[in-house]
C-alpha cells in the first residue's frame, strides 16, 4: 500500500490543502482486528490520538496496545520513524504527516 493523500493540515510546499497521512504498520497478531490489513492510514497530533482514531475504525485495537492508564502495554513496542517511543514521549510522542508508526509485539523466550 502506498502513501495516501487527503485534504487537511501540514501541506506540502505549493499544495496548501494536501498532506500525507501517518502510515501505521500492523503486526500479524493484530490483523484480525484490522480486517487483515497490514498497513493503515492514521491521523493525530500524537501517538495516543492516532491510536484512538484507529480504534474508532477498528474497535479493540487500543485495548490491545494500551493499559487502563492509557500507557503502552509492556509487551508492545511502538516505533515512530524507527525510534522507540519509550525513549521519546511515550503515547504523547508527536506525529506529523508522512511519519511511519510500527507496532511490534515483544518476543519473549530464550535458551534453557
């Protein structure tokens, strides 16, 4: 799936009414909630707003990603443009058009 364009804020130079959406990559375990889509178009000024917007389209997504306090669950890793949001501002990490959000479930285990 390529970039999707839609009217709103954060326009490209010379295109006052067009901006790029936020690309959200969905891992296989969550695709049953997203109608088997691996890439979604998101919106929002920060990660939490983006997650809440996607949850309105795909109910249950926020519950899988965030705990009761609204913070990311321990076993979920989220990256914005390749940077772990836990080392940024967590769910308050700012987003802008063209950003790429990757959701990666934590992998546990090891050698015995």
